[in-house]
């Protein structure tokens, strides 16, 4: 079932030129499996396709994580993510550097987060989104709260909303029907 969104949220989504999100708890369910020689994370395949569809339709994509991870780096390379930041520094400052590189303003950003380190970005972004299982304060700051939890297709949910607001979703569907 498609999400019903307000006209004002749809207008904000139509202005999005840069999609940024947290990793752990947003792109993953927050589980980190650490073995003797490796770290493993579970990424949802539909989220990955949603990110690629955004890129193919002119929206740049970036991940901003407070925690460095080889698993995140590998998945970012696979998906050809435009911007990857993985450092224990304030996310707002890191995002402002990405904005300068991308040539966009905060009003053109959709940011998806779930926890304390995401609150500043959620407050500043043109479209702030929290995943369904995000921190109460993140959900309260968000313009939209996904129906799905982090790591369970929440990113795909918002990617489709952006593509629909840009008038690109019907073309995506049509391409698959040919």
C-alpha cells in the first residue's frame, strides 16, 4: 500500500537533489556481527536498489556514519555511493562538507536517521526522515516516519516517495515492463 503524504511534504521531496542517511539502524537493523577476523552487517537488497534508482534519476546519494566499518565501505563500493563519511565526528559538520562538494543546500537534502547522532541533521534537512523504530526524539523531529523499520526496506520506501515526487516513478515502472 502506498504511503499517503501531504502536498507540502511532496513539494519538499520534489526539491531533493541529495539523499543522505545514517548506516547502522537505518540501512541495517543495527546488528553488527563481529567474528575473529571479520565484521558482518545485513543490508536489505531493496534499499540498495532504491539508492541506485535515485542515482539513475539524478539524485546523488551519501552515507554518513559515526562508526567506521569495513562492511559499510564494501557495500558502499558495490552500490557506487557518491559520498561516504565514516568518522566519529559531528555529522552536521561532515554533511556541510558534502553539501559543498555536491553544490546543494540543506533545503535540497533528504536525511534519514534513527538515533542521537542524527538529530542535528534531521533538524536541518529540507526533508528529515526517521525510520519507524528510531529514537522517539528522531521521530518527533522528522517530517516523515517510515512505515518500515531500519534495515527492513525503509530506505526503499522513502526512495520511491522521492522518485514519485520528481515524476520519475512511472518511468521506472515502464522501463521494467518493456
